C-alpha cells in the first residue's frame, strides 16, 4: 500500500528533535535521559546496546518498564534503534547481518530485530530502526536481496502485530544504500503497511543524486524516522552542525511540509567523548535553522537549559584562576623549552576550541559509524 501524500492545506506540526544515545555512549542511560530533557529535547533515539537497555541481558521486560516510566516522567518520546556495533558479536562490527551466508547468523540478527520490536511496543516508541548490512564477499547482488527480503518478512509481520512501524535506513556502503534501494525492498516485500523509511539527512548529502531537501520531499510519504547531522559530499563522516556542507533551513522546511510528526534525531556516534557538549550545542542550532525557515518547533529548550548553563558558567570561574596559577610553574616551562620542533609556529596557534581535540577519524566509505 502506498501512503497518500500529506494534503497541501494540512496544518504543519511542530518539529520534534531528539538526540541519539549512540552519541552518549559514555553516559549511563539514567544520566543521559535527564540530560536530554534538561537541554530541551523532545525525545531520544535509543540504541539497544550493552550500556543502554542491553537487549541480551536478563530481565529485559522489567528493565524496559523502568525505562518507559522514566521516559514518561521526563516527557521524552523515543525511537528504538538497532545499529549497535558489537552487541551481537564482539569481533565483527555490526555482525552478524541480515545478509550473512550462515542462516543461523542471519537468524541472530532477526531475533535482535524482533526483540527491538517488542521493546519499542513496550516503550511506546514511534518506530524501530534497522539497516541491511554490507554485502558479504562472494555474495552476488541477487542472492543478497533474496536474503534481505526473507529475513525482514517476519520482522515486518511482528511490527504489524505490535503496531510499530519498521523504519529501514539506507546506509552508505550497504546493500540498501539509497532511496531507490528502499523502494526496491518495498516492492519486493509487497509494499507492506508497517514498512517505512529512516531518512538520514547526512546520507542524502553524502551520496544521493538529489539535494537533501529534495530527498526529504521525495521520501515524505514513507518517512517513519529521521536522523540528522552535517556531512560532506562523498564522505561518510557524521559531523557536528556547521562542520559540513548542508544548508539546514530548506531541509527543515521540507520536512515540516511533509507532515512528519516523529522524532528528528541528532546522530553523532563518534562524538561520545564529548557527548554532553555536542548535545547542548546541537539543539540551539536546529532551533535557529527552524526559525530561519519559519518552521514551528516545540521550543522546550529555552525553559530548561538556561538554569544549568548559568551554573556551569559560575563554576568555571575558578578554573581560570587555576590556569593562571599554573602558568609560572617552572617545571612546565623548562620541559617545553628544550622542545625544538617549530616553537615559533606553535606559539602563534590559536587556543583549541572546546571540547579538547580527539575526535576519531572519519568512517571509511563502505562501513557505518
């Protein structure tokens, strides 16, 4: 069944922004959720992983109920995501996949997705996210598509029973990498009602033939989940806003025009080393872009973030005093003086911006973050 396009005179619902827990991997879930609520986010993209609602650990149903209560208390919406790198196999990133030659390995991935559907239903999530995986060496394209459609069929059935959409993400380097590939899968499965799309705005910039705003318009009828970050053409590297090439106001305007009412989740999985910093920085950027595009948002941010910001600023004042007391330390000066590697060049470099350097290198094309 092909979903109808939104009516032209439909009321535009406010955009709802979330942040992905795969970008807060160094925080306990009990700490990450109130952080996002305090910053003003509307929801969370919850990646099931060993540190965040481990789908393989005992008492999953009871732990899921506790998380559901916490989400409700914080007024946070949720999408369940399944892109954890090593949750099933400690040696293979995102392994096993739905395309593995071994049917038992494929079944393990299917079981994870079935578990994710149950968790999503219990949390009241608006969608379950998944992706195809990379085509294994020695596997032809036709066989890979046959494996994918066979593996996803029971997951689509479970999603229908649970009343939770299954939102497949086109991922650079995967078998299902583009919007055209999503439609190929949709037709192969018979266009089932529960099957929808996770659209990653950065991926549109990376490899789609259309600009991101046009991708949003084309994908609108099938949108069930949206991920957002900055990116450059031809480079699959999730970047903080402003570090890539995307013009975001037209993207948000296009998204609002589709009538999409789910979460738009910031995805920075390689920035957990400074997760709270990037979470705090991302939401104001999105609100400014939405304002520029005359797009409504829930605008929770400014009622919740200013108080902690003031406390942060006051607590950082002593830090400046600490730095000045360390300047005359002879030990620091004497250890640096013998260093002969271009002292004049380094002396004139600007101070690094917060957070400190250490952002991991870009994700190679053909793999996922």
